[in-house]
C-alpha cells in the first residue's frame, strides 16, 4: 500500500492499477460510524468469512466460526447442509426464551413474562423425549389402602361430570389451551392402573359366576337323570 492520509490512502489492486481507498481502516479498538462510510466486516467477493483462534500452547489456528457467501452460519463446523441457516457442532447454552418458527410479538401462550424456555411455532419432531414427571408415580393405586371408586360411584361421576375422575374436563383444557405432558402422563397411567383393578374385579366376579354355573349344571343334570 502507498501510505497516504485518512481516506485518501492509495493501493494497488489485483490488476496492478493504483486506486484511492474509499473506506478508512477498520480499527479493532473502536470505530466512529457517524460518517457516511458503509462500514462493515466481511468479504467483497463470493468467499466464506472464516473466524479462527489458537488454542493454548498449540501454535495452531483452528476454525471456530464460518459465514458462507450465501449467509449460512456455522459454529464449530464448516459443514452446513443446504437450506440450513445456522449449524452448531457442540453443546449450546441459551439464557432466556428461544423462539423457533414463531414471532415473539404474536405469542399468546402466556401473558406478561413468559415462563417458557422454548416456543415452537409448528410441529416438533424427536427420536426420543425425556420428561420430568414431577409427581409421584401412580403405583400407589395398587396399595391396599387406595380408595378405588366402586362401579356405581364411577358411573354416577361420569354421568354427571362427563369426564373421568382425576382428569381435566374438555372445558378446562379449552380454557387453558395447553396441557402439562408430564402431569398428564401420570394421570393417564393412574387411570390405566385403576382400569387394571377393575378388570381384576370383573375377572373375580366372572370366576364366581362360572363356579355357580357349574353347580347349576350339575343340579340340572341330576334332575334329568331322575
């Protein structure tokens, strides 16, 4: 570069021509952008912008982040699939609410400060999901002191309330417009275990009826023999 003054620096381009520098050097200790210069950090041709740092005592500069010429961003990886705007290799930490496919200004799931860490505007797919139950696992249903409703009590409740006992009604779900998956899983399992007890009760009744039928058949057979 031919040293000059301010924004009048001269340089020789790739074609060997002398050109006047239109933009001042970008300072790493701060810049005054109050002027009309189109200040930016980046490339002036179709190549990726790569950020590297050197790990301690290695003398090796390793790539940490890349912004491709098409605007894709890769952190910890230089391989970004087509159509992906952000690719991250390694653990990530987000402090606050993360919005995926949803405009924060249109969120109506909660008023005021939202308690959610992730809000997804669309379908959420996963190979495996672990959910904290947060309540006792309902094996208490099988304890001897558990008060299982009788068939008559259950029928009366369903006839009146139009839903299973211990589960929210359709109107309650509609008013909340959401459900707690962990809590609902526990409640549904509780109903499943209660149903198991009802099935066992019916089996005992059925076994008793079979025994009575056998006795009656024997009595009828004796009558015919006479």
